[in-house]
């Protein structure tokens, strides 16, 4: 089950709470940016203010964040540039 690709979903509540599913690992984080690796390939970067990881379960792939979300960027490792959902 460790190598199984889990479906990725994103749930944003009022730009202050974010749930990401299908996360394989958290690469780096600080109060302004959190980088995560998707189990289905690629990366996602969440930028904002006073960002904190409230929970991360590597077994389920659920990552919960709090803080003010300003930008969510997806990086497809085979593509030349990031896909930006909103800013």
C-alpha cells in the first residue's frame, strides 16, 4: 500500500483552513510556504501568511494546514512551468 497512488483532492475553507489529500510527503515548510509531494506525481506549493501544518498523516496522505492562503501552485515534473489555480 506504500507505493499506491492515492487520489489528490483539495478543500479550502475561507482561505484559512486547507485540507490536501493524496500527499506523499512534506518537502519543506515555514510560515510563508509549504511544499508537498503528491502521491500521484508532481508537487504542490501553498504560499500565504502564518502558515502552519496542523496535521499530516503519511499513511492516509492527509495534510491539514491553517493560516492565510494566498497562492496554490501545482508543479508537474514533466512540464516546463507550474500550473497556478488561483492567486
